[in-house]
C-alpha cells in the first residue's frame, strides 16, 4: 500500500460525469491532509493499519503536530496510478495495482481505521473520474509505503 500525503489548507474532490457535470463528493475546508491511497495485490490488514497510523500520527502539520494532535481532517482519495510502472516504454503498466474488488475494501478500511481513531474523514468515490482541488501548505508532500 502506498499513500501520498499532502499538507493542505483546504481540499476537495469532485466526481466528473460523462456529460461534463461535476459533483463535490468530499471536502475539507480547514488545514489537514490530503491522502492519495493506492493498493497492490498482496496488501491486507497490516498495511491498512500502518498507513492509517502514519496518516493520523505523523507530525507534519504546523508546529510539528499530527492530525490527532490538532483534530485536523483528512481527505482520502483512491489512486491506483500510484502503482504505475514507467520503467519501460512510454505507456505505464498498471499491473502493480490491485483490481477494484481487492482495492476498494482496503481503501474503505483505511477510512474506517482513521475514523476509529477519531479522525474526521472525507472521501472521493472509488473508480470514478475525479477532479481534486487543493492548496498545498508548505508545500509538504510525503510518500508512505506499507
């Protein structure tokens, strides 16, 4: 499991339909984190717990505080492209990304593990075409591997 964390002052995600209309499905309107989460084939409960713990406890907010310290929100967006293999050719391979039936429950489990820690969580919509808007604060961007 991989996650890209961005410290943000605000962030939102819109689902874009085939006709071009968009609906905001998740947003945070105060400082917190945007977590783009990707799942690979052999991920499971241990990776979910590691990623959720890191998201909640990393001291990357202002004043070296964590999401738990500040009661800050997190916007979680599934991102299969985090497992792109770009080593050969010009077209990425997506073989490293888990298929939807495997990945979706694990992304949902990350969200539930964060909520179980008392974190306010907003989400995107798994498998949808999404547009993510954010204001990166710092900028601070980290890559997590579990």
